[in-house]
C-alpha cells in the first residue's frame, strides 16, 4: 500500500456512496485519537460506509504525535498500515511528502456539502469546531471585566 493511497477513495466513498468503494481491497484502517471522537466518527461515517460497501473499517487508537512517528517508520519500511490519518492544517504541510495529493474537483459532494476550503491538496476537513472561555452567570453576581478578572481564581473560583 502506498502512503495514504486510499484516503481519497475512502473520503469520496464516505461522501458519495458505495459505488466508489469497489476500488478498495480488504479493509480501511484509520488512525484515531479514540474516545468520543472515535465513537462519533464510527457512528456517523465508518459504520454507514461499512454497511453500504461491505468494506470493514478498523480504528487504531493513537495520539497524533505518535501517529506521525509511526507513519514515518512505516514510510521507511514501505509497509503503510494506515489508510486514513488525523491531521491538523500544519500537519498537511509538515507531512506533505507522506500524504497523497487529492483532486478536490473530483470530490464534488465534499466540496458542495462541506465548508468552504474543506478540501485541500493533502487533506479533507472532517470536523469543524471551536473553543470558548465562559463563566456561569448563576454563580457570580458580577461578570469578569477582562482577562485579569477572568484568571483571578480568588474572585472567580472554579
């Protein structure tokens, strides 16, 4: 198996259906960080894909830095075990030589139904998220008035 050669096939098949899965031989192995993210991906992507295609999808729980170390080792031996990896935008640059190039023009469902810019040359965005810092209005009479207040654990414990 060449480096991530099935990524394109699997992403297209996940979004476009079983017709494209005929090119996949065996199983798809994806590197996952485990936990709730793995559960969600399995429920919403991989189980429907497996049911539609009959292609088994195998998760391998591994932290992202360990995943890249393992991909490096696999690249050296030519024995790539992962078909799909977890990558951040900087990973797509740092590890570009280990990732296959994608033709986003062929991935119409991803492009049309995804977030603008979700398909890049070396990867497809699978999740969008955000982080926030908040406080509970029911616990405090006065709101934090800036970062100094927010981080003042004596005035705003918890």
